[in-house]
C-alpha cells in the first residue's frame, strides 16, 4: 500500500498573499478588496512575510532551496476562482527533495507558495441546489503546499507525520492552529491504481478519509473487482468517499509565468531550534522522560520557552512539566486558547508553584485557581494575595486558642473533633483563605507549645 | 471646442464628459485605463457598463493638471492594429474619414491630432498600439520603457508587454505630462523604482549621436512610406547625427514570438470575465460551465475570441514547449540583439508602419494573419520593452507618415532630444486636420 | 488545432460558423508561427520581462478596503451558478 499527500497549510500572516486584506476570521465578505477579487486593472503585490515563512518551511523540511523561483498562473474555471486562474508555483517551487523523519524518512517532493481560492457554500448540500454562495474572505490567503512522495504505508504513519509537521510549523511560527486550516489531497493505492481523495479539511477528517478509502479498496480487491483510477470527494457527514462525476468540460492548466510578479532570488532565512533537537536537549538538560519532553516541545515554541523560563527560576523540571502538561494545558484547551494568548508570564507561574511549595495554597486550591486564572487576564498576585499572610494566620490562631480554651482542653484530652472545630474557627476568622493542612499544623504546634 | 462634432465624425470617444470646463491643457484617456468617475469599457461589450472602484495611478497623477475630456475608443482589450475591433463604433482617421486611424489607441490619436486645443492623450501599447495610431494620425506617440509608468488601474492585455504612454502634437507637452506620470508606485511591483530625469529639459545638440538604421525594417514597406522616412533620416544626418546601417537579423521572428506571448498572457487575463462580480452577465441558470461559456460567448467579439483561442492553445499541455516556452526564449534573443545594437548606437530609426493608413474596405479583405503582419515593425521593440517615439515626418497623398525612433531601456532622454530637434526643423507636426 | 476543444477549455460558446472560420484562420496563423522552428534556442533562458524584476515585496500589514459594490448579493454572500 502506498499513500502520498498534498498538504495545503494556511500561513499565519496578518494580510493576504497579494493584498493587504486581513486574514483573521470574519463575517463573510468582510476581508475583500479589488485585488483579491480579481478586478480588472489590479496588480498583485507579494507579502514578504509569507515568502519568508515558505522558505523557512522548506528549509525545516530539509529541502534543497532553489536559487531562483517565480510564480505561475494555473488556469481553470470555477466559481471560487476570482480570476479563473490561481497564482501558484509550477516550474520553480521554493524547495525540492526534502524529508521528514517519523521513525522512517518520508520524502518531500516539493514545497511551494500559492493563493487560496474563495469558499463556496452549497445551500442544500452539493447536489441539492440551483446555485452556490460565495465568500471571498478566504480568496488570496497564503498557502504553502507540501507534496510528499507516496512513502506512507499506513494511517498511523500519516498521523505521526502530521504531528511532526504541525510541531515544526508551530516552531517556525508559520501556523496558528486557532485561525489557520490544513487541507489535504490524499493519494492511496493498494494495488496498481491510484485513487485521489481531494480537499479533505483537518487532521481528524484526513484520518477518517484514509481509513474509509483503504477499506473500500480492500473490499473491491477481495471481491476480485477492479479499483478505478479516479478522483473522489470525502463527505464529512457520512465519512465515506464518493466518486466525482465525469467532467464534461475539462481544464488544461496552461501554466504561464506570472508577468505581474517579480522573480524571487537569493532569499536566506534562519530557522529556530526545531522540535526534534529540542526534545533531545530537554532529555539531556532537564532529565525529562522523552514522552514528557516531546509533549512540551510539540505544544509549540512559546509553551517550550515558557517551560524553560520557569525551570530556570524555580528548578524542579519534573514538577513544572507535570503542572504545565496536565492542569495548565487542560485549561488552555478548555478555553480554546494558546499560552501566548493569555497574560501568563513565567515569573507569575513560578510564584504560583512557590505558593504551593510553601503551602500558602493547597494543591486542591491551586487546581481550582488555575482554571480561573488562565482565561481571566488577571495577575497571579490578585489570586494569591487573597490568601492569608503568615502573620495574619498566626494572629488568628492565637485569637481562636484564647477564645476557645474549652476546645483546646478537649483536644488535649484526645478529642480529635475539637481540632476540626478549632480549624473551622480559624478558617472562619480569615474567610477560608488558607491551606487547611497548614492551619492544622499551626494549631497543633501552638497547642503543643502551651 | 467642438468636441461633440469631432466625436460624431470620428467616433474618437466611447464616453464623452457631459460638462467640460475650460483649461489650459486637456486630457483624453484610453478606455482601458480605469477612471473612478467615468465608465471604463476597454472597448468591449463585456464591460459596457463597468464603473471601476478606483482610479488608475496615472489618472490620479494627472487630476488637477488639466481638464479630462473623456475615454477614447480602442480595439477591444487592445486587440487590433486598425481600430476596427471597437465594440462602440469604428473610429475614423481625421485626415481621411474613410481610412483607419490605427489602433489600438485609435481615439487617443484622433483627439491628439484633430482637437485644436492643446491636449495630451493617455494611451497604451502592447505591440505597437501607441506608435501605429500616432503614425497614422500625424502626432508624436511616446511608448516609455516597460515599467516606467505604473500599470495600476490599466486593464491588462499582456502584463509583460503593456505600457502606458502619451500622444500629442507638441513633444514639449508630452515631456511635461511624462514628469507627472512616471515613477515608482507602491501598488505595482513591476513599476520602476529608480530615479527619473526632468523630461522637459531633454533637448539640445544631436550632433555626434549614432543612429542605427536596420535594413530588415525597410523590407515589405510601401515605397511612399520609405521615401518620407528616408527624408527624415537625411534630416538627422544634416543635423550632425551619424547614420549607420545595422542589422536586426531576428526581425522575422519577432511577430510570432510577440503574438504567442501576448496572447498566452491575454487569454489568462480575460478568463476573469465570466458574468460574476463585474461586467456583462446573464440570467444565472444552468451549471457554471454553461453560464460562463454563454456570457463569454456573447460578451467577446470575434477578434477577441480568436485571440483567446490562440492564446489558450499556445500554452496547452503538449504545445506549451513548442510555442509558449519557445517564444519566451526567442524573446531573450531579440532583447539581446537590441542591447547589442545599443552598445554601438544611441538610437535606432526606421518606419513606424509598413503602410499608409488603409481604407476600411481594404482592411475587410485581410485575413487575420495579414492584419497581424502589419505590426512587424513595432512588435520587436515592444517585446524588448525599450522606449520608442513615433515622429510625424511627412505626408504622402495627404496621409501622414511616421518615423520611429527607438532607444535603450530608460533612455527616453535621447528620444526627446532627437524628437525635439526634428520638431524644430519640420512643420508637419503643426498641421491639424480639417473636419 | 481542435478549435472546439480549445474553445471549451476557454469557456467560449462558438457558433458553427465561428468554429469553421476560426479553424481555417488559425491554421494560417499557426503556419506563420512555424518560422520559430528555424531557431535553435538550446541553453537560452526564457525572458519573462524585458529586464530582470526581482524581489519586490510588501510588508505584512493588514488594512481594510472601503465597501465594494458587486451584483448578486444574497445576505452576506454572493450568488454564483451551481457546480453540479
């Protein structure tokens, strides 16, 4: 079995590839202008950041970078194509002959830059309406296309590939998982014929599409039937791939160099530390287990550097890793946020961990506190200062001991319940703002001393 | 100012402004240059009611510098040498209304020559669309170096070949307006970012300038045209220029190279016109291929369809290497050949057109390939993107003849210098046709 | 040249007369283009522009455009012809 992928990654840029329209999610047809609409007389102007990101991706995927590259016009007619041609790169992409290591090498045939078409909405489903609705917000958004050789042998390898690819894209700051999408054309051949499943969006659906298509082809071959060489469409609702109708009007892409655009030459880019190297380093420097190191590194560069900053100050990498990977990450995911979207700083996180270490807050309190703190935008002091100070606590303990001598006596006589009563009184006096364990200990110490 | 009368007789305008204010300088604008306040059709039924949402950069730069009269007639999309492909009435040569004014910037040349008041026409050239009508109508026609004038707002024919330029009776007026319109534009990545001279100061001695006369440019040229052009070259000689015979061996390949490249690019540029977003549309029933084909079938005239088909073919899989890619390589050779000449000469001089302005009946008899062949003297320099100036150099049988001067990239200064010298020593440019 | 096929690719509806006429005319044009076969262009770089235009980029800044008028607006979307 051979599987090959053509992956389309939407890049994280402020503006579109050839115009200044914003790329942020918006109501339909808000982010449009004459350029991305393809009005007569417009001139496309390439986005420097998109180009640099594309070069970084090619470099990070170990491609040979072409000295000179340029844009091409790929002609075809469709209602989602404002100019009825797409600006892409044909003869001269950005990089070729790269690879990604997923335990085995997946070869990368090419990496290039192109513009996204508009989005079509089919009221009543694809076969069910007499018109389409067009949203041009997406038209002109920069895409990097990554084409692999058919080196995948099963769906698990594809999953590992995407996990690795995603982490690389995050470290290059080329991709925003909350804003950008990944689309894929999948080529699967069990036998001799190659079937293409086009335009599957999102990793979940890519996996489903591959699984279904493998089953479908296996079944056909088992029954002695032929697998037709064709292009299929993946239906997200049913999880099936279906045959696309034979086309009556063909398209010949008729590639030409795009004379509106400059040649790109001699671009040099620097790439930051990539996840694989980072994982190695974390295992060495911090003694983390590879799994934990991977989990941190793959979460992205901001998450990883946050971890390192916290450890620099607080030490105890295992503890930091634990807290970040379980409770912090859980919170972030629940709130659909990335760490960089919050106002959390490593310094504050250190204070948080210290407060726990010094028993100013209990672990239970900490788990609740983090749920509120992360999305709130407030500083950690606001939550911690609510906790009682050492001095205030001792005073409260002394006052309670003075006022409730009978209970003290009862406790000394062995009545455990009396201590609980005293703890309750202390907590009431300070409005519950202390770690119960600590109150208990202080009471015990103070009573013992008397 | 008898604009309406001029227009009735010659069809110079597609859109004439209602109220025209008096001014020292008037402008007319070829109708493939976008104007926010006037419809812009590119000469085609496809855009018969199109109102651009922005001004072309050149329009922005001339607003306030003079009064804009209207949008001038043109072969639709720039597809033509005789003005006979305009969907809004055929423009006529003011020197003889039964003859062609040249194309595709037909109306521009008519207004520049026939409007008595001082005016400059904004025009455009892809393969010779400024030089040809300038030559046929007895005006100066300047095609600047590719990229010198921003193409933001120019409705594309072929993006590696399109250039906005100027026509006028007086070369000094062209120099003045050049100063307004040239220079980098942050909206056009192909626009020239370097420094530009003050074109009004480009005049003076032409003694010692080396003028190359390519022998290939005199083959297949009518005798009457040759005669007047040779007179012009003799004038340069008498003014002290050094005339030398040169050879442009690749001349016979320029036509094929030009048409293949231009039409390949044009066929992609016109794909956007399909009844959505702007332009002609129809009742939206049927599947998209049917709808697009129907709208495009009715919005494009015959010449447009012919060229789109040719251009689509030349870049199709299986033919692309033999036609499109080959033509681009031949273009490289042609550019190199010009550069080589300019390493030895300051200018090249030749006839602008091989013929005098033809009668409309004669044009009707021509096959497309014969019409295309009329561009043979202008396609070479247009492919190379070098600047060129057509200069009024005489009349034959009452019909204007143009002398074509060409210079190296960004050497418009030389064209102005020699053009001004000719202007000073001749009177052809002063003549205005009686209508 | 198969004019009908190319016209379909270019989404141009042609009449029968046009198909015939163009077949003949374009055959002549292509014959004239054959002159290029005489030239050997081995090792020659294609010329995309009259001179090199290189690395012209724009800074990544987001800026909105004022409202654009287009026909066939339906709610927030624009209506287009069906695709099947």
